[in-house]
């Protein structure tokens, strides 16, 4: 049986990989995918804690899984809106590379 | 979940995640992401969170990734060119990750409570059945030694978390309207 530490380690690694992707990649769609990876890492932590918590009747603690449910729903809405923004951006600028979007640069 | 399965799925998930940022072609990245999410869903199912595992596959690997692939196709993206400019972003990114990793080691080197999960065997489940009304589906399944994961989530969602659920419905409505407004071609 893997311990709680193992789950936290794997989830932390997944979060780090997502963060590295957000900082390193220039394609805004990949950046967006890496954001999803980071959200999923948080979900893994939540589910692990929900399973490992000792509750009164020894069933998993469903409060944590509720938060995962809400996170997944909000992520779905966020992806829909974000991709619509990316399409609008591409129409206006013909690029989705973050290096070339410099109109706010001082 | 046996240890070797945990490490197998965790490895699949992490390799998929690395592939997302390593591939130059966005379509390859999207497919690597599907691999990563399938591994993650397997980990969820190993944690007895069957419902969350299934919606992870349905919503992420199904809906969200298809949406990503659709947008990539729509924009007709080329492979990203190799960059030649300064290494400042690389250094910043790696140091961020390094700091996070040190923090992670700091957390994990402390002994956490609840090192082993409560065992969900038939006796535990049957004992928990008393908390739910006689004759209900949850009670029946628990008495038979099965974990009625979806029923328990539904029960929590529609009683304790009813108001957040309604607010979530409004959020989805707003998102739908927003997407339609955003993707409508400007005509004036």
C-alpha cells in the first residue's frame, strides 16, 4: 500500500512539471495545458487526503472529493472561455506565441 | 492498490506530463496530456474515488482534450521553432521549480499522520451502514460490503453542497454565454 507521502510526492512532481511548462513554453495553448496539469496535481492531493483521513465511520471523507468535483467543473468552464479568448487573440494578431504579444510591454 | 501499480501509473502520469512540455508539436502535446490524465484517473480509482476517476476520464481526456485538439486544428499551428534568445526565462523557470522542490522535500521529510489509509473491508463498510437510513441504497450497498461511491457523492452534493452546486450552474451558464459572445465575429 502506498503511503500518503508517496501521493504527495507524485502530486508535487506533477505540479512542478506543470509550473515548469507554464514558465518555459511560448505556445499559449501548451501553457494552458500545463495550467490544467497543475489543477490536476491539486486534485490528486485532495483525493489522497480524502482517502487517508480517519473519519468517524472510516469511509473516505467526501468533502475533499466535492472540492475536486467543483475544480473539474470550473476547469472545464475555464478551458472553454480561455480557448475562445485564444481564438479571438489569433484573429486579432495572427499569433499565439507569448513572445510576440508585447503591446503591454513598457 | 498495490505499490507496484501505484508506481506504474504514477510513472505513466509523470512521463506524460514531461512529454507535454517536451514535444514541439501541439498535437503531440495534447495526446501526451491524455496519457497523463489516464494515469491520473487510474490513481484516483486506486484511491477508491471511482466517481472522480470516471469524470476525470470523461471530462478531461474526453471533452477538454477534444476541445484543445479542435482549437489546434482550427488555428492550423506549426511546430514551435527553437528559440535562440537569452536564457533568462529558462533560469527563472528552473529556479522556481527548484524552490518548489526544496519546499516539497521539507514537507515530506516530516512524518505525516495517517500514513496508511483506513482499510475499507466488508466489516468496516457494514459498520458504517448504520449512519444511513434503513432501506436506502447507500445503506443496502454498505451492508452488502460494497462502497457506493457515486451514491455517497450524490448524497453529499445535493444536501451539504446544494448552494455551491446552484452557483456552479450559474457559473457554467455565464461561461457558455461568454464563449458565444467572445467567438462571435465582430461586425461593425
